[in-house]
C-alpha cells in the first residue's frame, strides 16, 4: 500500500498534523457523508433521482417546493415520506463517528451540513449547523404546534395538526425557501471567529453558502481539504484532495491522531 500510493499516505500524515494543531475545524458536509449509512444521494452514482424526475413526472425540486406543499400537500408529503423512509433506522457511519471523536477540549469541531438525517448528532457531534433543517421536527402551518417524529411510518398522509386541523410540515428547507435565519446567524458568528482548517466532505457544493466558507478559507490562507470520490466546484481550491469514500478516509485521518 505504501509503495503503491506514497503521495496519498503522505497527505494523510500532513492533514493529520494540521488536525493535531488545529483549534477550530469546520466540516462542510453533504449527502455523500451519509451514503455509507445506506442513504442515497440525489445525484451521482447511488442517486435516488438520477434523471431528475419523480415517478409523477415532475422534477424533485417541484414536488418538494413550498408552493406544492401549500397547493397540493398530498403530493409533497408523498415525497417527504420517501425521504423519511430513506433515513429511517439508518445509523451513523465511520465518517460521522470520525468527526465526533475529533472533538476534544482543545479542538472545537463545527459541522455545517446540508443533510437532514441527524446522523452527525447521533454520532455525538455537538456543534452542528443544520443548513437544510431537520426532517423529524414537525410544525403546523398555522399554529404553534410542534412535535418531534422519530418516524413517519404510521402517519395518515397528508397529516393534519391535532390542535387546529391545518396542514403540517417538517422543519426542512423546501425548494423556494431561504435557509433558517437562526442557524445562518449562529454559523456566521463562528465563521467570523475563523477556522484553522476547513473540510468539504461528500457535497457537490452547488450552493453559494457551501462554497463561500471554502472561498473564505482559501482567501485567508486556511488549508482546505476535500473528501469526495468525484471532482466538484471546490476541488480546485483544495490544498488536499482525498478521492475516496468519506468513512474510510476520515477514519484514517482520525487514526493519525491516535483516535
Ligand atoms: P450533494 O450535492 O451533496 O452530492 C452528493 C455528493 O456526495 C457528490 O459530490 C458525490 O460525489 C459525493 N459522494 C457520494 N458518495 C460518497 C462517499 N461515500 N463519500 C464521500 N462523498 C461521496 O447532494 P445531492 O445528493 O445532490 O442532494 C441535494 C441536496 O439534498 C443536498 O442538500 C443534500 O445534502 C440533500 N440530501 C440529504 C440527504 C441526507 O440527509 N442524508 C440525502 C440526499 C440528499
Ligand atoms: Zn395547528
């Protein structure tokens, strides 16, 4: 292994050393981080919606838009149910665990994720910014009703508010909506304090708010590490690129620190 891929192993050592010194580390994560937990990404090799269309012949972006949820809740809930089914019973994998075990009294780890599956928190990560919200937190469209649903398994679809009979929705960011302001504000505060090391893991990073922290790091001379089997829009900015799956790569990096 060492003889076959010396440059790669050298990079593990270098990034391991950076991690050992770092006091504030940011991981930006996307669907690829949960791929090894058996949750399909939307795009890419394991994609759930490779051709971009749902079985109803509409784009995924359309059935999961705020307009559709208001106009045709049954259609949106059909796909919210499918999303929930894809994360149901799934457990954190080696990538989630590695980010959690890297937390230490002298090293703060921040995770800004596009995922809505809570696997970072279940692995033990404490500072998680859920940029796209959380599928299990349910709120009423009209009143203050709010509830945490571990699963949608036995729900009548579309579900109604038990207090006022209005429609319900999960606290996820639907297409056509902005990101949760409180989450953005908290993330922005940490960005202002700066990071010593920034990782982009398992995301195609099409959104500006995912690319921006990487751009900021590159501008400030903060090392950027990408973990993704595919080339992405931030690949050119990365000082280190690991083209393997997130689980094995991050576990090997954590092992550099003896954890
Ligand atoms: P995306 O843009 O994050 O693309 C997935 C990325 O993961 C691709 O770049 C792919 O190369 C990479 N990847 C695949 N397997 C990997 C692995 N084992 N290790 C590392 N990287 C790997 O996301 P998307 O699938 O286009 O989804 C669009 C949106 O929906 C995003 O916000 C995404 O986070 C969200 N989504 C969330 C979940 C979840 O909560 N688990 C699942 C699917 C999609
Ligand atoms: Zn209500």
